[in-house]
C-alpha cells in the first residue's frame, strides 16, 4: 500500500497558526501513521493500492483505483474547533492543549477505522435484493445509512477492541458543535430553514441512542415514541453479531448479513416509519411550501407573475375571517423568524438577496448563467445570477417553518388544496412565465425531500467513486436500467471449465428466509471464523516455502519432527510423524475438486454443505492459493466437436468473483434438485469421475486432490453394472493422484462392504449420516490433504481423535 501526499499536507497544517498552537510536526506525523495502522487493521485482507492525504475534510474510497482519500487537513482543523468548544465550554473555561491533542488523535484514528469498516462489510443494497423502486422510496436510504453506521461501529468495537476508545472520541466529535451528526445544528443550518424533518430526526436519534443510550436532547415526541416502539429491532440488527460479519469476513458472509439487515430495514420503513414519519413530513412540507408561496405573492417588492397572484387571491377570498387571521399570523411569524435567523447567520441575507434578484431578473427577461459568455439579458446593467447556486439554497426563501401542528385542521387542508391547484396551474402556464425559484417551490414536496435526504446521506455515508449506495439522483440516471443478475441467463450452456447457469424455464432461487436459515444453522454448529483460520494455517504451512512433509526420503529434513519421532520411538510410542520435506512443487497453487453425487440427499443438506465450503473459500487468504471446483454428476446436453449431443457433468468453478458467483452456485444446486423435465439428465457417475480426474491431471498431480460425496447409488447410461464402473474410476483416480482422493458416503452410519472400502483405499473412506459430523470430518480431511503429501489418512485418524474425540 503506497502512502501519498503526507508531507505536503503536514506542511500545510504546520503553516496554519491555529493548528500549530496545538500540534507539532512530529505529533501530526505520528497521527498519520496511526491512521494508516487503523486502516490496515480493519481492512485485513481487503488491501488497497494507495492512501492519499488531502487538504479537504472528505474521506472516501475510490473503488475504480482501489485507493482511499483522507482529507486530513480540513478534518483536523474542524476537530480543533469542535473539541475546543466542547472542552472549554464555548471558551468560558481553560483547557490544556494536551487534552485536545489526545482526543483529536483518537477521533482521527476512529474515523479512518470507521470508513475502512464500511469498505469491508457494506454492499450496495441493489446487490442485496433491494429493488431500485424500493430503494427510491423517500426515507429508506437515510434510515438504512443510520443503521449501517451503528452496525459498522458496533463491529469495530467488538472485533477490534483496541479501537473502542478512539470510537468513543469520534462520536464525541460527531455529536459536538458543528460535527457531522450535530443534528440540531444540521437541521437548523445545513438544510437552511425548512421544516425540521421527523425522519431526519429519527435517523439521527438512532445513532445518538447507539452512542449514548438515549435519543439526542429535545427530540420530537413522535420520534421518541417510534424509538420506544422499534428500538429493540434497531438494536438487534445493528448490534447482534448475527447481523454483522466477523474479522476478515468472506464475501458470502458479508452479502448474507448485509442482505438480512437491508430486508429488516425495508420492513420497518414500509410499515410504521413511512406511515408515522415520512407521510407526515411530506404533508407538512406541502403546507410549508404553500405558506411561503403566499408570502412571496404578497411581497410588493417582488414582481411575481400576475396570474399566479390572482389564483392565490381568489382562493384566499374563500377563507372565513378567523382562518384568514390565522393564515396572516403564520405568515407574520415566518417573516419575524426570518429576521431573527438572518441576525444569527450573517451569510443568510446575502443568499436572500440573490434569490430576490433571481425573481426580479426572471420577470424582466431571461436568467443568465454566470458562466455564459454571450450577453443575452436585455437589462445590461442587471447583475448576472447563477441560478443553479440559488436553487440549491431554496430553503432560505422558505424560511423557518411554522409549527404545522399549531395550525387548525381547516387551515391545513386549505393550504394543501391551494398548493395542489397552484401546481396544476403552473403546469398550464408558459415555462418562461414563472421564475425558476417559483418552479422549485412548487415542486412535488417528495421530490424536494429526496434532495434533502441525499444531503443527509452525504453526511451519514462515506463517499465512494463509483457510488456504492445510490442516492435518489443516482437512481434517476439508472431509471429503466436493469442490474445484471447472473441467475437471469436462462439459455446459457454449462460446459467444462466454466461456471454455468442451469437452463431451465423457471430458475429456482434461494429466498432470503431460506438463506438466513442455512446461515443460522452454520453459525449454530460451527465457528466459521475458526474454520477459516485453520484452513489458512494449513495453506500457510505449505505456501510459506512450497514444501510438504512426506515419507519419501529426500535431502531435506524437518528436524523438529525428526527429534520428536526419535524421542517417541525410544519411549515405545508408535507415531505416523513425517520428517522428510518434499519441495518438488514449490510455490504451485493447489486444486481441490469435489464431486457431488447427491441425488438422494435432501436439498437442505446439499445447500448446507455447499454454503460451508463457500463460506470458507470466500476468505481471500484461502482463495489465493486454493483452486476449488464442484462437479455435479447430473449432466446437460451440450454440443461436442462432432455436433452430436455429449453428456457433460455440471461444473462450477469457485475461483471467480465470490460476490457475484456464490449466489449463482447455490441457486443452481437448488435448480438441479428441481429441474425435472428440463435438459438436465440422470446422473452419469462414472463419466463425472472420469471428467474430474482428467481435469485434475491437467494441473500438477502432486498438488491436486479429489473428494467424492456419494449417496450409495450409481447410474451410468448404457452400463450393466454402474457401481462397478464407479469403483473402477475411483481406483484409477487414486492411482493417478497417488492416493490423494477421499470419499464420503452420505446417509449411513455404518461402512459399506469390504469391496467398496477397498475401492476407495484403506483410511480414505467415511460413511456418515449426520451433516454436522460429515462437515467436521471434511474440514479435517482437507487440511490433512493440504499439509501432507502421502499417507495423510493416518493423520486424519489422529486429528479426528484429537479434535473431535472420535475413534475412526
């Protein structure tokens, strides 16, 4: 990982008097190193090409170039201001610089870790079963991002406990004055003055409750009630390890758990969240926009379109005296609130002037963008206004929102009807008759609120290039485009050496409930993190030098094993310890081929076994050194070179992109079990064994292993004795691979007859009915095959006894 631009950013910080008052160059350089260490710790196997430091206060991943952008200069300066305000009580008390130094250092380390955590465990919801339409609903993305933030932080504190203190400092900053999650300040200032959205408050309250145990102060009563009602669900999906991956997680685990979280969030959003918060926000926003439009039309200093004014006057004439007085009171309150706000925020009046200029300029002629070269405005002396800039600040013209709940039901209904009529009339008017500002204010409130939600999400979610969590704006560009789904290709043919899609008319899919049940079963019966660690350790022993221990005398001896063997022999202890080192296959990758003959095995057991392997194989440290493929003895008809149909077993190669292909593999395994009447044929077992052997022999036979899963039956078209054909092929495989083949017979507690055992070879055969035990045995068998070149079966017995306390 290359570190770029640290010297330039450090120089810039040291030249800043405010920063120099708190930090020495040496301390800034130490902080930089600690941030990099935190990134490395959390990223684990997810390595990045480079980390680049910048002057801004942005932190994001550039996925195109696999690099991290760290806006250290801007972020550090913001933290100085925030923590000084917190610790000095706004300047009223003295605070030691060292106190601020330490807490800023911790906060910067935590923010780096937090963003790395997102990189490791988060996925685009559109790749987790959430449709574009569903993600495009108002409120769901900000709700999801709040929960995902809590989930990311919870995982870091549990999986990386040394980062707990830094994480606490980061949240002190985020909720401090001007921090990213200072929601009171955010709603008041960042979103200018519009209606304080309940959904935004709820999203902030989720994070505040996670960090501090309570909602943030002065939270809306509706928000507090919603938290009481659904707090247990939010706590479950953001803090329970069932919903966040472990350390160095595989892609399949990441996807499964992200999908479960997104589905739980969607269920909450589509229920009470939408009903109690989103719908109220939409209604209140419409009322607020309506009041503002009336106020603008009544402002004599603004040349508002006459037809627009007339519509408002005609509607107002319908009001009773009391309702008219109530409306005037609301407008008057809004005007006074504007003045008070402008006094507190010196930049606001300037923006207000820009907006007024935009309205005046539109009425006089045509708005001219400031970057347009040609002069088109007939009023040559009028100032040019970049209206794109003013439109994004339209909340300044809306002004502080009247508390909608204080208005009478009659007035609220009248304001909503007025807004609907103005919208209808505005569509009929010529486009050049209304200023852009008025057009913005008459937009559908939901569209405006979606723009606000995108701004909120920028604060909650790290930026990525390209975007991994689409905003409403992103979704507009994706409208009508369908995401690529590997299971959609119904006409693909399955051929050796490639992943394929089972060509049936209605592909079967694993639904989320079914997938979670299998995941839960694995988590209940296995420590998958420990399983992955064991496989990685076995591979590391071999790949560190490329050597394997062997019984064949060589010029190299593992002296520790040699001494231990002599000591045990002298004590009368018989061992199978190996001490010669075979280095003939140095640095060659390993290939493991599994033949799945499971037509009579329950579908759920097949999926459990497949998911077990997929979870382990998804770890980068394993995938790098071990090629894994699955051959299923059912076949499809594909064209051979002679143009005649040729039976070919279904072959899945795992070493593709795990995120895309694991779901494909599981769905196709399921489809194989339910593919009656399609082009899937009856099992060709001897053929499948022959294909497996031939494929393995194209690799190095010393680094190739075969494992067969059998269910006590055999089929081979045109064969009078298919089981004998199978035994013959297994014997050939054992000979060709120098004994590196093992067989599990499923569905039995007792071994089969002597002849069958001899076909597989002594010590290379297990019969097992329990799926849990079979997988425990499989784990041991694979690790022994990897570590030992020959006679590994004796090691299997030893390891089964030691780890499982079972005598084979």
